[in-house]
C-alpha cells in the first residue's frame, strides 16, 4: 500500500528526515515511536502534504501512485487520513456540513455523484452510533467547546465516515486521560480490516496497550533505527530510547 524509499525532508532549512525506508501492506497497523524531535510528526506532515516541508530526496508510492506528485486534497481523496495531535476548531461550521462537504468531495474525485441529503444523514447517524457519539453533536460546530475526549471521538467518527485506506494518527494520544485513550483505541480497533491500514505515531506506550500493532519502528534523529514487534515497546518502556 505505502512504500517510502530513502526519504529526506527539510523544514526551515534544517534536515529532519535523513533517509526513511518504510513499507506498509494492506491491513497492517504500524507504530512509529521515538523521542521528541526524532522526526515523527515531520513524517506524518510529509505524507499528508503539509505546506512548509520540502522533500529533498527519496520517493513515496501510495497504492501505486506517486504520492509526492499529489496536492494534499488529492492525497485525502486517494484514501489518506490524518488524525491531528491538536484538532482545530472551525467556528460557524457544523459537523454535518463539514462532513457532507468532505464526503462529496471524495465522491466527486472518484467520479461519483453527490450523496443525497437523506442518504448522507442516514449514513452519518449509523457512523455516529458506531463510535458511540451522541446524535446532538451533528449540529455542533466542529470541535468548538469540545473536551479532549470529544475531539478524539469526533476524529474517529470522521475516519469511520470517510473510510480511508490509510489512517495516520499523529501523537493523537498526547495529553489524553485513560478514558480518552480508550476512545481512540476502540475506534482504531473497530475500523481495522484486511483492506485498511494505520500508522500510529507516538512516544508513549500507553495507547499501544489497547491497540496491538503488527510492527513497531523506532525513529531517532531522522532515521528508523530499529524495527520489530511488541518486544520493542517493552524495551522502550524499561530502558527508554537511549538504548538504540
């Protein structure tokens, strides 16, 4: 699904990624762990096309397409989704209006007609129930006045509705209590399928107690220095990142 080869990236003239190689297959969940400043969020930003990040070397293929040749919205239409560390508020825009626009933009890119309002509202109701989100949230402005846990539940709802083939959770567990962590984990686990993959970017082990990754990668100083399974999580918990 995703192939990253020798990826180098710069921001503000400073090289952050210094040769990333990573392969993600369909149905796989990969955890990318590392200390602050390792380049984890930069990797997520480069994959989703965030402005300000310059790729100086390397290639990224996503489902056979050249990801680096695509603008951010094209990447989203192709099936890429980013769950933010700090979800933004959008005053004046309801969740219903926001998600209807997003769903129809993706359908248009795929050559499909816009979803009828009745069909969309039915689908939205189903997905809100799926992630245990209260129906009244449909009329609320996007993330305005939401608690940390509510923002995370809203993002999992967006994932459920948009059905991305690859979801990237960029330190989505940062600052969350145990209940909010379980919201994120339950959503990720519920959406796992043989056709959908995920990258969980974190420097904590707690979320990975609830979501079982297939592979764990240690990112340090802009490079993946170790790849393995759950034994890496346990090693990091006991000895930290300095051992790598």
